[in-house]
C-alpha cells in the first residue's frame, strides 16, 4: 500500500542528464553589485527570511534587531510544531506561536507556519490515541482547523505536511499513514484550506539537492496532488546543505521543483562547513568562501524561475551560535556570533542582485 509512488527510470535518466549538462537558464558569472545601495535583505526581489527561536527573540536584543532589520519573512523554528501546540485533544498552548505572529505583525513581516503534520514529535495523546480511520481523520481535522483557523489572515502559508517520504521513495511510516492511509496527505491539505482559503499550502521535504529518488518523488507527489485538485500551492525544499555539495546540484534542485508550476520555497536553508562533525575544525577563509558560493548559487537560482513561483528563501536560523548545527561545531548561517555579516551574506547579495 505504501509504495504508491513508483520510481521511473526513464524520467530519472532525463533528470540526471539535464542535471549534468546544466541546460537550464544559468549564468555562472558573479555580477558586480552596488553593495552600498543594498542596506539589508529586506530589499531582496523576493522574500528572504529566517527561522526564529522565541526565547532568543525575547532575550537577545541583537538577535531581535537583526531579525527586524534583515528579514521579511519568519518561521517558528519550533513554535508551531504539533508537540509545542497540542497538549491534549482540544487543549492548546499557543504562547510561542502567538508571540511569533504578534512580533511579525508589529514588524511588518510575513509568517510561514511550520509544520502541521510531521512524523516526528507527535504529542503523547496522539501517539496513544485509538480509534477508527474516521476517528483519526476527525482528530487531524480538529487540530488543523483550530490552529490554521486561529491564525487565519495572519499566517500567510503553512508547511501542511513535512518529510512524508523515506529514502526509497515510499511513504514514511507515521501514525497518520498507519491509521488513515495515504489519503492523510490530501486530507491535511483539504482541512488547512477549509480553515483558511487564502493561505498558501506547502509540502515540505528534504534531499532535492542530493538524491534523484527524493527529488523525483517529492516533485511527483506535489504535482500529482495539484493535478488531482488538492489545494497545494508550493514545494518546500529544506536545503540543509554543505560546502561539499556541487553548485550545479543546488541550482538544479530549485529549477526542478519549479517545473511543477507550483511555488518554490527554499524553506530551511543553511550551508554546513563541517558536515562530518569533526571536533577539530575551525572556520577558515577557504570554508567561508565555499559557503559564500553556495549561498549565492541558491539565492540566484530563485531568480531563474518565474517570478510568480518565487515564494522565498528562509534560512534555518539567524546567526551561527543559534543554528541547530552549532554544537557539531559548525558555522552555517550568514551572521557570525557577533551578528556581523559573513562572506555568506555577500554571497546572498550577489545572488539576488542581477
Ligand atoms: O532546528 C530544529 C531543532 O531546534 C529541533 O530540536 C528539531 C526537532 O523538532 O527540529 C529542528 O528543525 C527541523 C525542522 O523542523 C524540520 N527539518 C529539519 C530541521 C532540522 O532538524
């Protein structure tokens, strides 16, 4: 039942060929840019944002100032996950999510909601729930209606489902698949759309830049849902990448997602410099330069897709110490520990200025 998305060798071969030959509209030259005229990322031709941590936002003034100055879109790194919000059936803790939304409104930013349905961090009461498929649909519908409904008109977009496939291209095991069946995916989109018909709805997943199987399957699922009339509006490419990834792979991930005609959100972008988590690594100029190249490539690739499909680029954190990767150690983001702009930041400016 789970292997409904079949890997197609012919399509795969075509995708691989175009990846190698770099046939899409690509200009690898590094443009000059009037850095003096670009004061911050809010001036980008498409929204650039960051995932934020609510405690840090409340307690670190420099972090807060950087978000306000630079970001036109924010995502809660954890504030809107099901286990943060849902404490029991119809019992909610909206403190962090409300804070996020109020902060965004005060500072004229877009909020992207992350994430309604995810196989991870399922609240205990859901994991222990027992009932028929209809009962499971009902609790999913209640949760999505209550959360999306609360932020109707305030949260512009949602990752409705996150990470629904495994590495072989089958549907990933989770309580929703087990109890409802594959239909849970389209139902989640339907319920979110009922609660806020204007919200843009995304399927978010990872691996577009390093796995042909994952890229093909994600794009195929999104496309199939759209063809079927399910209210899906975009594909989220997490893009947790690193300095060893070829720039062509990064560019191709963005272009291939855009072939679906849906919007493209690079939703959790960071560029690790220490992907093997070696303990003795330091952040050298050479690593900073390779990181800069990858920030430039991805932000520029967004300009190679139609304007109507550019939902934006969200970085998974603000400054290096606040990244989920920092203890590896790593330096994956465009601002350093002093909130200074790193070469990666210049890479973004070069990417968005054409
Ligand atoms: O960065 C997030 C970290 O603080 C959380 O502990 C973790 C588990 O909820 O999730 C991290 O964010 C993940 C995101 O929600 C989904 N894609 C992968 C991200 C990094 O693990």
